[in-house]
């Protein structure tokens, strides 16, 4: 334990009030305000500043890991007037997400997002509205994914465009824009029924605006908006950039919805928007036939706009970053790349495209992809949650309405669960016979009722894109360059920009 941390724990033990700032040394002191009173047996945590709480504590997973070393696996922070509990390590996260699933199924009201989402759509909604939207979204994904196999076919088609784009790049390049374009097209096919050219200026701009929102959402300055929205509403800052970006993105989505309405045929749904319009109509018909209408479900135009935003936001950055991590690991560990290519050559060969049915015959590739997700750790703190009722977790009392953050990164690197948590090691997912083995602590998609809705889609996209690329190309470091494995932590954890050398096989 470093000196700084010893200092911190001494202060905790002596009960001296202070403001935690792991990045400023020495710690800054303040006195508690009457607002800070916690219920008895509430999880411990750094003393907050009056009105501001622990707002100077960086809200990223590395800071949360350090705080857990000081305060334990269930600790608390205060962001403005909101109390927040952070849950760390496989055992405790499993307890929260799986064993006590009903207690932690809600989303909190985060002002930075509430301004845009307004509790509608899928990702940030609660209660009945969330349940109906989740059921609807799940059905849509299943219909296009598993039953009609439309998704597999469209991902395979997109792989062709992706590989062609890599071929035209020749030599050294940063794969980010092409990978983002390819992944977002799989979500676009599902949502709008169409793909966009990787050089389509308008759609690329929408993706850039969204990417900027994800980046800004993780910054300290934007998070200040969560502390005093009433004040920052009128002041400039990154939160205003986010609101302006979201306005442009939702305008684009409204345009797509209007176009869909013009040639919408309920008997022949093309995509998510068409299916949602049918769902809206159902509620409309209910209303006019005097049957019980269901406005609480929130199937209306605003709900549709935000549900489309949910699909793009939740589905693009996450899968594209996983693939960027994957290619980075391949150039860092060429011997692992060679083994994946050997398996592809053996199972798929060079004369056809990889398909999902190949997965069962490719345990090594599956293990590498799982390790890419574990080590890449793209959503390190999961999405925020809120306790739906008074609960006890790890022996601490958590009152209804408390914000909860489940540190998924601490699960994916839990030293009690992984043999070599801080090393890229596909062996984590292989048994002694070289067969693929599942691991309980593999939770990049979270777990429980609120777990990622797009897990199957994401796994299909990652497998088909990754194997198609390695079937056709070999990736290596650019001469004289050593890309870093240290990610850039925004809301997501993404690789720092890197360039690579691509050669056709
Ligand atoms: C590698 C790719 C992905 C990762 C790592 C990932 C991870 C996650 C995580 C950690 C959550 C939060 C779960 C929780 O609150 O406990 C989540 C939620 C969600 N994800 Fe994903 N995701 C990925 C891809 C996708 C894709 C492709 C889609 C769909 C197009 C998608 C749709 C969603 C939705 C709609 C939610 C909100 C679920 C709810 O609130 O009920 N995700 N995802």
C-alpha cells in the first residue's frame, strides 16, 4: 500500500473528515455538512464536501478500484445530493445483479442523460414502460437474429465491405473509422433497414457526434451537471456540447422515422422502426375501440426516437471498441494471431466466409474473443442502477432509491476468479483438452434482468468480423511504433488510437 493510501486509511480509521482526491496530494480537508447524514449501517466512503459531495473524485473504474481497497467491496460516494453505492468484485456484484436482482433493476435519474432520454425508450426507462420496451426489443432481436437469420446474413455481407475497405487502405492505418462504420451498419440494418457507406458524410457525422457524447459523458466537467443542473443549464461547458449533439442525432432519427412512415407496410416489417410503428398503432386502436388503452407503456414517437438512440448508443461504440482491442491484441501477440489463423484455415478454409455454425468447431478463436472482451473491459462500470427497495448488501443497509454502480471491471480482473487477471491469456477460457470452457466471472454484458439486450447480436458481430478479417489479413505493428495497452477511460474503456500494418494473406 503506497504512502498516500496509508494516509487515507489512517484518516478513515481516525474518523477525521476529509475529501478524497486520489489525484491530488495531499488530501484536501473539509467539514461535514448536515446534509451528509447517512442512514445507520450505510456503506462507508470518503467524506463529502457540503453541497458538492465527492464531486472531485474521478468517477472512473481505476479510481473506484482504489477506493474499494480503502473502504471495501461495498462503499459509498455522494454526487451532489445523491448517494451512490459502488459494488466491487465477483462475489458482491453477483449478489447484487443475480441473487438480489429485483432490488437493483431500476435506472437512476442522471440529470445529464435525463435531459435527453426523459425516462423513455429502453435503456434509461423504469417500471412498466421498461418491461414492455425490453420485451418488444428482445422479440425484435430474436425475430431478425435467430428465427429469420436475417442478421447473420447482413453481418456476413457487411464483412465483405469491411474487408474491401481494409484492402483499399493498404499499408499503415488506424482501423477506428472503418470498424465503427461497419459495426454501426449492423445496428443500422436492424434499426433502419439500411447500411451507410463508410464515407457517407452525413451518417459519419452522426456517429462522430455520438462518439463525442460518450467521451464527454465520462469527463469530470460534464458530470458537474449532475450535481447542479439548475445552475449549469445556463452556463457553457461540455454538457452543452452533449445536448447540442443529441439534438442533431435525434433530429436525424426523426427524419428516418418520417421516411419510414411514408411507405410503412405493417404486414411486411423491414426493421425495428416498422415494428415499433405497428406497436404504436396497437395502442392507438385500443384507444379508439374503447378498450383499455395503455399510454403507460410509452409506445409513441418520442419513445421510438429514444429507442433508436438506445440501439445506436448501446450497440456501436461497445462492439467496435471490442474489435479495436482485438486487433490491438493480435499485433501485440503475433503468436496468438497465428494460432487463430491456423484454426480458421482448418475449419473454414479460404474458399468461403466464416458463419456462426463454425463457432462450435473453433474453441481457440472463441477463447481469444472472450479474452478480448475480458481484457478489453469496454463497459468497466456497467450502466448505472438504482435500488428499487430497501436492501441489505454485504451486511450494509441500502435504502430504496440509492444509485448503484456495479464495477464490472473488478469482476473481469478479480484475482479470486482468474488465474492471471492482468495478463492477456486465452487459456482462461480453455480446459486441459483445449476445449472452450465458460467462466462464471465473465460478465462484460453484466447479468440479471437488466443485462445487455444486444449480447447475442454483439457476439455474432464480433465473431464474424474478427474471423473474416483474420481469414484475409495478417496484422502487425508499424515499424518503430509500440501501441499502448493502456486504454482511454471515458464512459467506455477504449484503446488509445493506434496504427497498424495490414498485409493480405
Ligand atoms: C461488446 C458489445 C457490448 C457490450 C460489452 C455491452 C455491454 C452492456 C452492459 C454492461 C449493459 C448494462 C447492463 C446493466 O445495466 O446491468 C448493456 C445494456 C444494454 N445493451 Fe449492451 N453491450 C454491447 C453491445 C450491445 C448491442 C450490439 C446492443 C443492441 C443493438 C446492445 C443493447 C443494449 C441495451 C438496449 C441495453 C440496456 C438494457 C436495459 O436497460 O434493459 N448492447 N450493454
